C-alpha cells in the first residue's frame, strides 16, 4: 500500500514540476514518470544532506524538488 501512495505522490509531483518548469515538460504521462523518478531522487538527495520529511506533505515536497531537478537536468541534456 505504501508503494501505491508513493507512486501517486510521485505522479502528482511530476505534474506540479511540469507546471513549475514551463517549456521543459514532457506531457502528462512523461511528467508523471519523471515525478516518480524525481521522488526517488529527492528522497535520496534530502537524505544525503541530512533532511528528513515526515508525512505525505513532506514526501510531496521532496518529490517535487527531485522532479524539478530531474526535469532541469533532462532539459540540459536534451539541448
């Protein structure tokens, strides 16, 4: 059940990150995939720097941050 919640949060994070990074989005499905991967990236990065988020809001914040970073990096590589 936790995996389904994490995937749902990642999908929402990808949608939010796609709206934040105007012009660098990948469409609805692409942003959702990037959001799920970005959730893992955000969780890893914040854990690496010693930050821990609790609850769904904290997880969403980390996921959105990771997805924005991932979309930015993909945008740089895509050029």
